[in-house]
C-alpha cells in the first residue's frame, strides 16, 4: 500500500521520503527537472551540491553512466549496497542536469533495502535522493526524524530504523585513479581490497569534486565538542566505550563495548536525543579513527564546524 502510493507520488513529480539501508532518503523522479528542483527547495540545499541517483539494477545504471574496469569490479562485488559510485555520464544520459549540478559526472547507487528496491522496481525509473533532512542538519535514520525535519509536508514510507545509520560511501571513478569522496557505511579497506590504488582522502586534501563535503553538515542546534577529556557543567555527554567521563545532566553511550558499527547505527539517533537548547552543548568522547570510525569522525567533524 505504502509503495503504491509512493510510486504515484513519484509519477506526479512530488517528493517521497523512503528508507534505505543507510539513512532515510528524500526522493523524486531524477528525470524531471521540476521535481528535482523541489528537493533543493525543501532541503534548502545549495544548487551546487549534486544528488545521488538510485537505480533498480545495474542495467539501468549502464543506460546513464560509463563503466570503466574499476566500476565493473566494485559494482559486481558491492551492489546492491551502501556504495555510491561517481561515474562519467554517457551520451544518452537522461538524468536532470539540476540533479547533478551541471557536472559531467553522475553519482549512482543501487540500494539493498527491500522497501527501496520495491519502490524502484515498481516506479521503474531513477530516484534522485539525498538524505531526508534540512541541509546542514542532522541526518534522519527513522520516520520520526523525517517528520521532525519536514512535518507532514511529504509522504513518508516507514521502514523502521536504518540498518547502518550512516550515509553511503562515495567513490569517484570518473578519473584514472579511484578516490574516496566521502567515507561511509562501507569501510574504506573493503574498497581498497578490490581497488588497491584507491586514494583515501584526508580532510586537508578534500577535492572540490565533492561539493557537499566542503562546509558545515550533519549539525545539531547546540554546539559540539569533540575528543573531550572532561565534560563541562551544562554539557550532556555522548560517550563511547568504557572510561571515566561523566555528565552532571545526561549521558548516552554510542557503544559500551566500543563496537564501531553499533556506534554508527546509534550516532544520529542519539544526537537527536541530546539536541536540546536547554543544554549548553554536547561533549563527545574520543572515537577510534579506524574502520567505521573514519566515517563517524568525518560526520562529527563537520557537525562541529562553526563559521
Ligand atoms: P547526500 O545525498 O546528502 O547523502 O550527499 C550526496 C553526496 O554525494 C554529496 O557529498 C555530494 O557532493 C556527492 N555527489 C553527488 N553527486 C556527485 C558527483 N557527480 N560528483 C561528486 N560528488 C557527488
Ligand atoms: Mg546528506
């Protein structure tokens, strides 16, 4: 029932929020300029930050993008799944130029979440979908979060809590050397095993190619302090693992056993819970910068960014 309504909303050029295995997406028909514009409006997203296009299968991607050898390898091993591949558009590409911010490349993903797949299958088109949150704000990992962001203005397909809780890994294969543009739900090392010449970026060397990575992102309404050694009087604590940190007001632990996957899954949910103007800020415990911790720390650094 939800899928049927979702398909008709998409066919009418409107927006639908839907679950994926990473986070909730705010989707629309990727080939309809007016529909795509509505996404930028609704999210207050800068027009220079392109959207990820979601496809039902690899043949549908082939109709829009040029696969090189690396793309064939990654797609065979990691699709469907939380991997976005940036590829050159092919000559017949019909995706809206607005969705790709006028670039000659296109960001492609085949999600594995059964609801997302069913929606794509029955819509039988391409869904452009960024995360279902207001630009620069906390990412939504449940229907409740989407409602918090957009109220009742859009149709939402409920798929429970997101499996990974953190966005897809974005890999650029549009040039000679493969490069991570955004660390995410698939750990860099898994991609490096398939593509040994992969370049993993650090923050100081962020390519202009991924415009969405350049500014404040994923932010709650109150300030964040990272890698804290102590907690201030009016701060709440987002803890990780076992340590001596204590908040006088409130504390939530991302993972008592220092499990980074569990921490990723809890990250945005707990940030929503702690994001309350009655606190002076959120103190965040150090989180190991390896495996999934790389994506978690990437999000936290941007969330803590102040102009
Ligand atoms: P979001 O949809 O909010 O999860 O963000 C999508 C991410 O993919 C953003 O960081 C975009 O900048 C990036 N992206 C989308 N399309 C492209 C593209 N053609 N080239 C480079 N990065 C892209
Ligand atoms: Mg986003």
